[in-house]
């Protein structure tokens, strides 16, 4: 493990780690601020929050493939820089509206949509840039350390974001989020990448997409897990984006209680980093998929009106399992997919995984108004279990083996 920590002395990795940590801190401030800022607007309902969050997630889903093509053609550090600054602009606009009290819903949705565009650009570029910065034998360690920075930010952001909302309101929390994204963009701009020949002159965007699709569909383990996550993310978006904050506002004490839940999840992801640094499974995708089963637990606890401490404990377990899955998944993708296609394949991965997320956000509010937030949260837990059990039936998921040197 000490050898893996030597990565921290590499300037490019340190810059990437710092930028990613600040970016995630900004993204963690934003959900608490946006959720409770919208819910506290005059006349706002759960459906109002669903509309704003759906407007944010739809551009992410629609533009991910384009983001993957761009990240395989252009310097990935420049693509990430642009995405960070787009996010900064979107959250700055949301902050300005909240702080001035002028919050027309079409403009709120439009500003949220801008932040969704930034996410669509950042994600494929990030997946592709890691193998350019980290040596092949240190990939899992690099992903784990990047996860550590992100997870510390999630814990700090959940606590600080909730505290900022409670003390001075959602508008100031969104302003902080904007500033953090802007600073992350500055750090990414400082990366000096070697020139790549990934894009071939004359290739069309359609040809690039077709090549990425061939790489994606040729591997059963990828498309099966992506199909699983299309359902799982729909449940998580509904539970974390709308139903959890709604239940917290109704019966758990508001933003402070929901921040405690998110902080518990964040602490779990930090513990998951320790597991990820030491775990070297021979069948990484099988182990990662099994880690998705406990993700259902916090939704059952919230839906069953368990004490807050129990729900926070469930969120902690969710964080551990999700971090282990994420490191194993990212590392396997980076080992198995050719570097020149990696961002496009990761964009298909993200598109498939997120495609039903807007549906979860859009339905969560109306369903909660019809059957109540507790029952809707239990339904989210059931969807997580069913989708994960279905993925475990796939031979590709169960049988993919890591290289010999990676499992030692």
C-alpha cells in the first residue's frame, strides 16, 4: 500500500487529484442546497423539485455520447477544464436567482440544465485521462486515491453544505459550489499532457460513435452491468434526489438530518477506499456486482421509518459498497478497453446507466404525493435488489478474470 501512495509525489497525478477533489466538493454542496432551496420556495412541492432535477439530468443523458467523442478526439485535460467551467457558470446562475429571490421556474430549469451539460463533458474525459496519468500497474491504486479525495469531499460537502443551507440559505451554498468548480477548472488547465494521436483526421462523429458501440457491445459484462445500473440509478436518483430530502423535511428534521445521512454515506466511501486499496479479486466484476446488493438497505430503513442513526448506518454501508464497486469497475474498464476508445465506451456506459435517472426524478414527486415518501422509498429498494440479482445471472459478469499481476 505504501508503494501505491508514491503516486501522490507525481505532479500530474497530484493536480488531477486536487482538481477532482474540489470538483466533487462542489457537486456535494449543490444537491443539498438545490433540494432544500427549491423545496423552500413559495408554493414549491415535491413535483417542483422533480422538474428542476430532471432538467439538470436530461442534458447529461442526451450529451454523454457527444462528450465521449470529444474526449477521444481532443486533449482530455482541456475537455475536463471546459466542463468544470460550464458547471461553475450554471451554479453561479442558480445562486444569483436564489440570492435575489427572483426564481422563475423556466430559468431555474435552464440553469440546472447547464450544469447537466458540464457533467456530460467531464465524465468521459475523466475516465480516459486516468490511464494517461497513472502507470498500468498502479491503476487500481490511482482510482482508489482519486476516490479517497472524492469521498472526503462528499463527507465535508454534506456537512458544510447542509450547515451553509441552515445558516445562510441555499443561494450561498450554490455560490460556493460555483467557486469550487471554477477552481477545479484552473487546476486541470495546469496539467501538461503528451500529445495523443487518438483521433484520425477525416473520421466523422458517427463513425467514432459506431466504433465505440462495437467495443461496448462486444463485452457482455459491460452491457449487462450497464443495464442493471439503468434501473439501479433510476431508483437512486428518485431516493437520493427527491424522496430522501422530502422525507427528511417531513419527519426527520430537514436539511440537517439529510446532511447527516449523506455524511454517513460519505464516511462509508472513505472506508471503502481502504478496502479498495487492499482488495485484489480474481473476478472483479462479480465482486463489484455483489457489492450492489446492500445499496437497497438504506431505502428500506428510511421507508420503514427507522431511527435516523439506523438510516445513517445503512448509508455508511451503501458508501463502502459503492466505492468498492466503482474502483473495481473503473479499473477493469481501463484495463480491458483500448485507450483510443475508452472515453467513448465510458460514455455509452454512463448513458446506459443514467438513461432512466430522469424518469426516476420525474416520477418520484408524483408517486410520493400519491403513496407517500416511505412507500416510494421501499419501492426503490426493491428495484435495486431485482436489478442486481438479474445481472448476477450473466456468465460474463460472473466469469471475467483480472490479469494475474492485478490480483496479487
